């Protein structure tokens, strides 16, 4: 196995099937990646699903090893792997392999006169088998039946039963659907037998009002609690007649009640009728208006037909009888098995459950054995073609990342190029979940932009992460728009949603402290300016406002003395400092002054440059993938070539001419004149005659 140093990490060189075999036997710690979401790859989706054995939408190193083992064992000739071909030759398949003994005969059937079988032809066979009325799982569509009555029976079944999914996208009938229907049909027959009666109107113990029992029970449920409360209040009045004024007509109406809905809600807090010691519910014109309609409907639909009387009075005993009967009906109704079968009607349900045509449906389901064998063979053949054509490419985007370091190639997880702020950003990866992705890039050293992509004919907008690897931040900010060119040729409208800010280049990192200092100075100046404006506004308000209250009494002489002493000390200290600075600079020459300033600047810049260089050197491309759910072993440092390959501004066309206006030339000439003047003045200062040293007599006289 050969290893290539890329990004300060060693990557395996995978060029053929032999390299795949050695890589499979190599410890996973030497692989670049150990896990990755299938959504990260721009590869055949069926290939990725076959590779994802656990069906968890994530490909792991163990699954890749299993795929390599299976592929190398099924094929005796590995030249197709080396050439990344999806066309299969029957003679290259190992007939002694448990799967190969099915794949090779099928290839012989499919190929006809051709020496190879293409992936497209294999998929045509798969589509034909999956569209058959009977699927491999024994799911039968109604159109599979030759008899009209059998087809009608299956259609009725699927009207009331969920069925089972068929590869065509429809739902069909399987063995479980048939058994479930028959079981529910028998249970419904037994359930309905409980309500059987020879009495007129179909009345029975659980259906006291015959076919009207269900409607009557619905009214009973609406009024039950109110009537129970009424009889409980009747007991209160029987024990304490003086409590009646508090119970009827109920609590007073709130003062803030504004509409009819609130009034109705308030009336429902009172009993439905006037409580009385006799416990008689009189359903007449003196009932609570909020319950009037419901009480009269209750009398017409329950009391009159059940007791066969026209009285407007319901005593406690009759209420208890009626309540017990309605509760029994409710329990029977709640125990109804298979209520979703009701649309067919009881006669049709019984007819289907006892129909001899059910056996015809079972016979159709039993044909699943041959269908399953054929379809499994086709899927194994498709899997072999996909693995032969794509497994080596996948390995070069999982075990090793050679294309990530090739400026003229694209890795399978790269999405395209972003054109923004006069630059081209050539590295972009998919962001499955922005919140999780931002957590993954916290603490990193890369400057990363999260962008949303939109397309007028594709409403499923998605997001990408794009690093800036060279130049300066410039005008990169949230909300800025650009164009994203996908590798498939489509063009998307891009908008920056979030920025993870870090230095992009050494110059920017070294300038960052000065930028922060300038920003701090600007904020201070703005604060002073705002404070001055505020004082000015307040002074204007004072001119218009009434005279202020009298000032506080003047400070005592002791306080004045302290203030004057403190001010004198401060002025003296400031004067001494200025005198020291003036004396110090007066004794220095211009080169010494400039040298001192240069040393001070370098003392500040050198540590900043060292720290910036260390941080920039730690920039790791793996953070872009790990934040998206990858498992990465290698530290993929950003090389110098990558910095300018991933982010750069293309050169102008060859032989381009550049024209500038007169103002540009004038400004440039003024700068040149100013620079010459500074040089002349500096030279004159350096060549000035030395100052004469004073004699001892002059010094003593001055003293």
C-alpha cells in the first residue's frame, strides 16, 4: 500500500481492486473517515442504500469492509473494478459463491447476444418485476385477479382495510390483511348478535330505542352531567330550603359581561331547572334558557319514546332507569370491533368473510415465492453492477481523499463553487442541520459561511457551508447575496445566513489588534460625541424649562481647600509628565525617535504575528465534515496551494488594458510629491550641524 502526504496527513493511494483489498485489511485508524451520512455524497442513491446495510442513513467503516469482501468474492475477474465499469460480464461472476450462483444465470438470461449486461438493462428488469400485480412480499393488487368477482372483493377489502404497500406505490392485499378482515368480521357478527331482538323497531337491552338508540345516546351524553347536578341540588334544598335563593336562578351576572356568548356560558353554571325538595325535573317554559333546547330535545327523543308517556316531568327513579339503560348502550357501542368496516354494511361484511373467493385471493398471494426469487436475483445483480462501478470511487472519498487536494477534480462530497464579493469559493459541503452544524464548528479556526440556496424550479431549498481560505473578510456579511454553481450545472441564488468569524490570512490576523483598537477608539469618540450632544440637548431644554430649584448651599471652606489642593496636585503631575516627555524627545535624534517607534510597533506585532501564524496553521478541513456528521481520523491541514485553490480571484484575461481617469493620476502625483517632501525634510534634519556645547562660564552665568 502506498501513502501520499497531503494536508500534513498520509492518504492511501487507491487505484485498483488490489489496493481495495489491502485497504480493507488495514486498520481503520489509518483511514481518513470511519463514518459518513449518505446524504453527503453525490453518488448513485441505490448504491449508497446497498452500502448502508444497517439502513440508518449512515455508512460506517465495517459496512465498507463487508462491501469490499462481497465484491471481491463474487467476481473472479476484477478488471471491471479497476475500470469502474457498471457493465457486468457473466463469465466474471463466481458461480461457487452463494449469491453468484443466482447472479450468473440471470445475466445469461438478460444479456441476449451482448457480451455484457448494462446497469440500465438490469434496472429495466427490476422495474418490470416490481410492477407485477403480485410483489415479492405477497402483496396482491386487485388487477392481478382474472375473475371480476374476485377483483370486486379485493377492492371492497381495500376500501375499509389499510392493506400492505406494493412496490408500485399502491396498497394491496396480503395474507395478514385477509386474516385480519375475517377475524374482525366474525367479531362484528358476535357483537351485533348481542343487539338482536324480535321486538318491534329492533329494541333490545343494549339498543333500547332500536335504530334511534345511537342518536338518543348522543343527546343523553350532552345533558347527563347537568341533570345529575340538578338532582344533587334537589337533595341540598330538601335538607336546607333556605339554600334555594343561592342556587336558583344562580350567581349574579358579572358586570364585565359584554356579549351573548359570555351570558350563555354564565347561565350554564346554574342548574337546568329550579331545584325542589320533591326531586322533579319539570321540562316546561321555566327552565334555564341555556338548557331549554337540549332539555326539550331530551324529552322528545328519550323520555317520550322510552317511557311511552307525554308528561313534562321526570322523577328521580325514571332518571336512574334511563341512565342505567343509556350507559349500557354506551358500553356496548364502545366495544364495537372493527368500526372501520361499517361503510360496507353488515351484509357485505358477512358475505366477504364467508365467500369462497377468498381462497382465490390466497392462491394469488402464494405466487409470491417465484416473484420473490426473481426480484431478489435482480437486486443482487444490480448491487454487483453498482459496487463494481462505484466502490473504488467511494473508497477514494472515504478511506482516502485524493480529489480534495487536486485543484482540477471534485470530491464526491463537494457541491460546487460560490461566486460572491468578487471572489470564487471552490469548496462547499452540504449542511443537513444548521443548529447542529454550528455546534460542530464552535472553537474552530476556519472562517466559514453558512448559505441558503434557492432555485425557482426547485422549492426544496437547502444549505451549504463554504470556507474562506485566502484574502480578507472584505464585504462578507450576513445577508449578502451571490450565485452558487452546482457541479451538476444548475445555478442557485445564494444568501449568507451565518458567519463563523476567524482570521482568513496572516495580514488580516496581524491587523486584527489594530482594527480592534481603532474600533474601540471609534466607540469612545462616538460615546463622547453622544454625551456632548445629550448635554447640548439638555441645555436647550433648560432654556425652555421653568427655573430650576435653588442650588444646594456652597461647600465649606475646608471642602474648597481640599478641592483646590487635589486640582493642584493633578495639574502638577500632568505638567511633570509633559516636561519629562519633552525633555526625553528633545535629547533624541530623528533616527532614534523613528527607531524607538519601530521597536514599539514590532514588540506589539511580532507576538500577534506568531499567534496568528499558529492559529492559521491549525486550520483543519475536517471540521467542515465532522460538523455534518462525519467521523474523521486524519487532521486535514489547509495547505498553501489549497488556500488559493479554494478561495481566490481569477486573473484578468491576457493582454487586458486598464484605463484610469485624470483624478486618479492627480491623486497619485500628489502622493508622490508628498513622499518626496518627507524624504527631503528627513535628510535635511539628519544633516543639520551639531548644536555647540556651552562653556563652563556660560553654564555658571546661566545658573
